[in-house]
């Protein structure tokens, strides 16, 4: 018995040691590049919820970033520098702990210099510190929590506007343009939803509107029947929902079916075709949402982007963050190009190169799909445009009348 | 909050409807527990599967857009019957129940045969872990092989299979057709099951098995058949609840079973697990408590209130409301 | 009776560890130091150290639950609540005293976190421990959810709701001497630059905590309390008849297990530098139970291997791909990431059918369970065979 047990342990240890050796061996070789082409491989990480969480938005982030990288690889500028860009996806599932693991994995990747991500502010809270330690640039297309750029993380930038811009803009529209006076505010208990709903409620009351009630639901909830009955008893003329399309659409559907025929308004989290599909076009009609920036189709580079998107991903719809992810990836790519020109392509993936890339971002200034891309001293975008969309009779989101 | 009678009534009706769904699912937990003394953790995933199968059936039989796709033309004449007014609609829903109930019922039997039967004499926790394994497997199977998205429970054009708008208003209280349908159907199914178990021969065998499996075996009861039957009926009822859940709330998703599963299990325990009428009572009670907690207290704490009720019931009646005061078998 | 004898034997052996075993311990200790240090130095593999840290925290959790489930036989499905309590209490108290304690905050917070865990365990245990097995399971499940919901809803304005702690721009102080190590201990090696970074630091902290927990648990196992637990697990009524105070024993098991959870919680919070209710869902509780049962209830090596397999392997596969160590085509990558949980679920079912006592079962439990099972099975088969061959018409039910 004793001998056998010892033998089991020894074999177990041997296996572990072998695995460690093999893995170490592999690790040694990944840093080198293919001898023939002499191109330097530079990796950009895409951190997004891919298998769980707001998957439709996460997949959109992957599409946008991959499109930007593909175009860059085809450009003469990158080819002349002798750089090959590649992307690697890290599935954070919208969960901070998983996000922390993904961030460590990204940071461990020697050829990775920047991360385009993450979607959820909670994930970024954990991940950004790890990137900071590893000198990795992070550009988020979607984090809206106000304080993220106030944590003193010099490697963090975002191309989207924040809750304290989006929430009040939406509240102004609801009160001043749509003429709504009494609101009920619901959030999905996520950092994103809570932050946005708080900002909206604050501004709506500041405008002179009345917030008749404030409730929390879960981000996976589907049963809003009791809530709808409660809201109905308050006599409101608008419901604001801070959260993602999955639950938001069901709230809208159950509101209309339960005899509460007032519009539901939300943030960029519900700005997706899925919202209308889930709620049913008839129920969703008249619902409002805000999204950051101006409508893609109206932007100078918008049509170009839409054409490229349709060519690359036939049959797929552009989701809320595709264009932002495209711009965010381009921020990283432009910084890589700037550093490669200055220090040489082979220096890009060194520690000095990574630091130089972070240092190059504040001077970013280009015309992106979402508008002008440039950053203030904190790393927030200077583009603070917000557009209100409404679900039209044809069952699509369209820019709302001013 | 302005309190009014109609508000209280409307919330109570919301609660009874939710309770009907809980009761249907809770029966599956209680049937299996009564006979095998195991928590079938995978039951919530069978509820989810019921939602998906039901959606498939409804689309095939009641969505003209599906009949128009290539190779599906043969469905058109069948659909024209189901779409022909009230009787057709009722038949459509019934067909979805039957198909979903049978498919998921056989899934239950299959799971019992391969995941639980080999463990019948294993340590106490083994079947529970196996059930968690089945649950993880089914969730990921739905995620990988059906869709990772939340799917709308409607036709391709976005219209509901059953008009779910408010049907009528009594004294200021809105009641929808869906709510009446759920409450009536769940009550009827519960009554049928209760009669089945207490009046028929195989029902008697089930009760005997739940009292003492070995003794029942000695008396000539085919234990495997009884267990398989419990694993057919429970998931079939759960599947019907899954279809209702989809039609009532409007969507299906691969992880939708989790929360109703926990709640229904709670309901079964409140009523006294192993006791059929207890599961029904527990289900309705929990549904009403939750709805009122949400309506009068706060939606955020509805689950907290539900679990506090559970703890209180168990402290004062350790065997559940209708359960016997159980002494540990020695 | 035989139990007592084996136990006496084990106790006697503690004084004189056989040289073979000593050598084995030496090899294990050496590997535990060398492997992570090498990984930390190897360029591109640092993330493996973090996976080890996360797995280590889960080992701590599982060791704690192992007391409750494995030794005392109480199924706790809300174990994650103690983890949460430890984490939140550690961060909240730590934030208020960090100005005076500085980099000693984390170390000082181990005590309140452990106490918070134990106190929560007592508070929950007092009303519910008289409940029978499965009722206990659902009540603990409910308790876990109550704790999580209260955290999400920012009860009392303490937990900062879904956003989590620390608030806004505040940070958690890195514990002594992590910062010093990172700045001082760095040198080039043939496989890459070695930096004594926070991950390696936390690895050693967690390792120390695990070793401490193992020592405590082994002493407990051989104590009067440990034997009382076994007696109670096997037969409550008989144990009570022998003069064991069932309620007290259960409370001990609950609060000791919870204490380990509390320590794991505060460690998790400081490793991650952030804590939010999302990390304390019911699924996490289920994972801890799975680790204990798949690893082998009541078995310390079993629990460790269980945590490595269940928490470590999925992270390892994904990590190797994300960090660019193994290069796979996109299809294969999505196959693996997509199917790993499916396979995991299937493995759990197969494992239970083939080896219900766990991967590395506790010696005592294996002896207790197995021969008995076989005997019962044989008897059952005999009964069924007899029944089938007794010329009864099937309608005669």
C-alpha cells in the first residue's frame, strides 16, 4: 500500500515536471520570429466577453479590431516597416476574476504590446492594474465608468464617452425634447447599469422632472411582471433602464404587454438589433436609447467603414461597439507605427518599446469612424458627441428627431 | 406607494402565475427526491430544454415563415389548421406541450439510465455531483449546438405565438390570457398527477417505492420502471413549465433554468420535499410571496424574502409545511 | 474498532517519519519552490504563476469546505458566502486602518477576515444545523444568495454595490515585502529576466497559508473533535448515544470551515486588488463542492488535485493560447474553449460512475465505503435475481 502510494506520487510529480519542462521549452522559442520573412510579429490583444455576458457586443468588438488589423497589415506603411500585426482573443466573460487572468496572460505574451478592450468597467478595474505593471497599453472602446481614468493609470485610454456625459444627455433629451415629466428608473445591478442609471436620474431631477421610483433587477432576470405592475401604479410617462439589451428587451416587452404603454429608454447597452428582436418590433416601437458619437453612416469615414465591414463579414450586422473597437485598435496600431519609425521595428516588443507606445498615445489625433479620435490629459476621449436613437415603425434603430 | 385593492390583486395574480410555474417544476424535484432521495440538479436544465423544444415545435407548426423556407413547404397545410382561430391556437399550444413533454421526458429517462442508475448505491453525494455534471453538460450543449444568444419566443417576424396582451380588466385588475392559461393548466396537471399517484396501480407502486425501496422491490414492484416513470413525468412537467416560461416572459436562453430551478427546489422544500401536494402549495406560496415582496417592498430583495421564508418555515416546521416531521433513518 | 487502531498507528508514526517519506516531502518542497520560480523567469510564462495563485486560493477554499462536507458530512451549498464575508470584511477594515498599518495591512487583516468567516458560520449554523442533509443544502444555498444580494444592493452603504471595493480611486496597499522584492530581486537568466513580481509573491503567501491549513486539519483529524465528526457523519443517532454533542460538533465544523473560507476571501481580495459581488455566485459554491467530491472527500491530497484539475486546467488551456505559447488555428482554439465545459460536465458524470470516492480518496473513507457498497450491490443483485426467477406475472405489482 505504502509503496504503491509513493509510486503514484512520484509518477505524478514526474508528469508535472515533464509538463513544466515542455512548456518552458515552448516559451523560449515563441519570442523569436520566422527566419525567412524577417518580419517582426506584433500582437494586439482583444479582451471581450465572447462566451458569456454581453456576447453580441463582445463579438462586435472582435470584428471591429480584426478589421482594423487586417487593413493595417495590407497597408504599405506596415509592410515597409517589416511588421506583421496579429490579434489574439481573450475571453473575459464579463467577469472581473476571469478578466484578471486574461490580463495576466496577455501581459505574459512577449509580442503583445496593447490590448483593445474590455467591454465591462468591472473587468477593466482589475485588468488595468495588471497591464500597468506589464507596460501594456489598454484602449477601451466601451468602458463608461467615470472613475476609471482617475486611477492614475497612464496606460489606459478610451475612445467612448463616459456615464457622466451619456446619462445626462439622455435625461436632457427625455425631459426637454421628448417632454417626459415623471420617470421610473431601473438598473440591472451591474456597475455599468447602476452608474448610468444614477447619472440619468440625477440629471432628470435637476431638469425639474420627477423620479417616481428606483428599482434594481438582475442582469440575467427575465421576470419583470411584478415590477411592471408596480411601475404602472406610479403613473409614469417614461422608464429608464440602465443595463444590457437581453433583460432590457424583456422589460420593454412585458411593459407593453402589461398595459404600460410608455417608452423605455436605455444607454448604449441596449443599442443593438437584438433588443428589437427580443422585445418584438411592435413592443419596442418608440423605445429610445443613446449611443456615443454620431451615427456611423453620417460620419465622413462611415460609409467607407460600412462597405469594408460588409465585405469582410457578409451577412452580419454592425453592433454598438464595432466602430469603436475599430477606432480603438487603430489607436494602438498608430502608436506601434510611430514607435517602429522612431526606434526600429525590432524594438517595438521590448520593454522600452512598450513604454514608448504608451507614451505615444496622448498625441493621437486622427479622423476615426466614430469621429475625431484624440485624448485629454486623463485618457478620456475629447469626442463627447451623444446621439439619441429611437426604434421606428420599421423595427430598426434610427437617429431620433431632435 | 398608494395602496389599493386592485394593485394588491394584480400583484397576487402575478404571484399565482409565477407560483404555477414553480409548482410544475417543483413537482419534478419532489417526485425524484421522494423515490431516490436525491436532488436532481439537472432538472432546471430539463426545464430549459423544454423551452427550446417547445420553441422549435411552435415554429414548425405555427410560423408561416418557416414553412416558406426551402424543403419545409409540406408544413404549410398543417400550419393552416393551427393558425385558424381560437381552436387552432389552443391546439397549437397543446401540441407544443405534448411534443416538448415527450421529448424532454425521454431525456429525463435517458439521463437517469446513464448518469444516475449506476450510482444508486454510491455514497450520498455522488448522484448530486453527477447531476451537476449533467447540468453543466446540458447548458453547454445548448450554448454550443443551439445558440449562445437569448432567443425571442416568437415567430421570425417578431409576433407572439399567442396574443399575450391584456385580455380583460375586472375592477381595474388586468389579467392576460397567458396568466389564465398558466394558472388553469398548472392546476389541472397537478390534479391529474395527484389522482394518478393516489388512485392508479402504478401510482401506488410509486408511493410504495418512496416509502421503502427494498421492501417495495420484495413486494414485486419493478423499481426500475417506477424510477424511470418518475424521471419521465417530472421532466415532462418541467418542460411544459419551460414552454410556458418562454411564452409568458418572452425568451429562452441556455442558462435560463438556473434561477427558476433554485426557486422551485426551494418551493418543494417549503412544502415538504417528497410530498406532491406540498410541492404545489410551496410553489404557489413562494410565487405569491415573491410577487408581493417585489410589489410592496423592493424588487431587489425579492429573492432574499423568498429564502427568508424558506428558513422560517424550516425552523418552525423542519419537515416543510406538509412534510412529516422526519426522524433520521437509523 | 479498526478505525481506532489505524488512527493510533498514524499518531504513533508522526514522531518517526520514515526516510523514504522524508525524501518524498523534500522533493515536493523543492519542486514547489523551483517550478514557479522557473516559470516566473521564463519569458512569456509568468501567467502560469497567476494560475497557480488562483488555484491555491481554491485549494484553501476546498480545504475549508472539506472540513464541513468531508469530515462532518454536512452539505453546504452556500460556502462562498464565507469567502465573500472574509473578503469584504478584510477590505473594509483594512481601508480604515491602512494609514497606520501601511504594508502590514493584509497580514493584519487575516485575523478579522478569519473571525468574520467563523462568526458568519456560527450565525448561519445556529438556526439551521438541526436540519437534515438536503434541507441544510438548500438553506445554505439560500444564505449564500442572501449574502450576495445584500452585497449587490449595497446594504448599509458599505459594500459599494455592484461596482465593488475599493471605491473609485482608492487602492489596496500591497503587502510587505512585495514592493521591496519586486524592486530588488531582479536579474537576467538564460530563459528571460527574473523579477520577483507580485504573482510570485502571492504564490508563496498562498502556499504558506495552505501548509498552515493542512497542519491544522491533520491535527484536527486525529483529535477528539475529528473522531467525533467521523462518528457523527456515519451515524448521528449512534454518535449522540455515545455522548457526542451533535450540535456543538456541527458548529465547530461549520465555523472552522468558514474560517478557512474567510482567509481565502481576504487573500483573494488583495491578490486581485478588487472585490465585487460577481465573484461570489452560486456557481462558485458548486465548484468548491465539485472540487471536494471529485478530489476525494476527507482527503487532503485529493482536494489539492481536485482544485488543480477543476480550476487549473481550463485556465491553463485558455492561458497557453492567449499568451501565445501554443499556436493553434482559430477553429481549433474556438473548439477547445467552447467544448471544455461540455467535456468537463461529461467527465464529472463518468467520474462519479467509475470512481465515486474521488480521484484520491481518503484512506478511511475508501475502507468504509467500498466493501460495503459491493456487499450491498451483491445482495441487491441476488434479490432481483430471486425475484425475476420466482414465476410472478408482471401484472401482479
